[in-house]
C-alpha cells in the first residue's frame, strides 16, 4: 500500500524550491553588479597606489644617493683631520705630549666628580 503525499504539500515544496532558486540567482546578480560597479574604482585605487610606491621609491633612491655623497664627504674630511693631526704630532712631539697629558688630566677630573 502506497502512501500518497499531500497535493498541497508538494506544491508548497515546489514553490519554496523555486523561490530559493530565484533568490540565489538574484543574489548572484547583485554580487556581479556590485563587482562591476566597483571594479573601475578599485582599478583607480590600485593604479594610484602603484604611482605612490614608485614616487616613494624614487625619493628613497635619491635620498640614499645624497646620503652616500655626504658620507663620502664626511669620510674624506675625517681622513684629512687625522692626516693633519699626524703631521702636527710628528712636527711637534713635545707639545703634542703636553696637550695629551693636559687633556687626560681634565677628563679624569670631570669623570671622577660624577
């Protein structure tokens, strides 16, 4: 003996399934529409981000170059100071020794008072 499904129950189930399918399609269409609408704006944001990164990269490279030049200048200046001091010490050994002793004495007094 077969049990027959209620006629109205089958129609309701069918209507609900159709409604769910229609809702799913509508949501997919809304997502696609939103994606299409935001795609140009997103492309614009991405392009501007790339331009900004390029500008920052150029600025960083320029700064690195300037710092390299200044570093070389400071290094050369330090070498000149050391060379002049060496020449002075060779030409005036007694005066250089006296200045070194005096500087040591002053430093020791300054550091011992703390």
